[in-house]
């Protein structure tokens, strides 16, 4: 997949994310419906496999896509708490990132790695992750949903 052109898939993913962003935004703007949240994310095994394949493919071909695809899809289910979605997506993204990194290293080799950017991105993630986790615990669930929907535009 490291040799697949991301420009071919990008317009389709953009349209998909735009539609999901509009749906999530309007769903969480209606505050009264977000009050009855479930305790967990109930998604069937079949749906989670399809979602994982699509989001993983987008992540591997376009350099990103796991979070932007899985977050709104999970948030589009009624009653799913935004905190659970954000935590679940972030936790699973670690496994996706490790898998994608191994795939790229096998396909491209170590000589193609720009270590300056690797270290810079890791440092940014180490600094941002605890701040983001703290913010997610403090913000109301409906506001998190609105922010996610708004960021997809």
C-alpha cells in the first residue's frame, strides 16, 4: 500500500467525512437526545471488522484516516458517549500506528526514514496526549461531539 496513490481515494474519503461530520454535528447540537447515553459502545463484530478495514486502508494509503474515520462513525450511533469513543479510538490508534509503521519499514526500508520528523512527532504526541485526556474528562459529552463534527468540515 505504500506505493498506492492517495490522490485516487482522497475525494471519496473527503465526501464520506463531510457527510459524517454534518450528521455528528447535528446529532450533538440537539442536546436533549444526548442526555440518555449508554455505558459502552455496542457495535457488532462484522461492523467493527468492516470499519477497521476501511479506516486502516485509509490510514495506510493516505497517511492518516484512522481517527477521522472511526471517530465520527462511532459517534453517529445514538447514545454512544463521546468520551468512550475518543478513548477507544485513541487507544486502538496505537496498534494501528505500530502496524502501519512496520508495514512501511518493510516496504520502504530504514533509509527512507527522516528521524528528525519521527522524533518531533513523537515529542508532540507525548506532550499533547495527557492534555487531550484531561480536556476530554472536563468537557461535556455533547460539546465533544459538536467539536468532532465541526473539525470534520
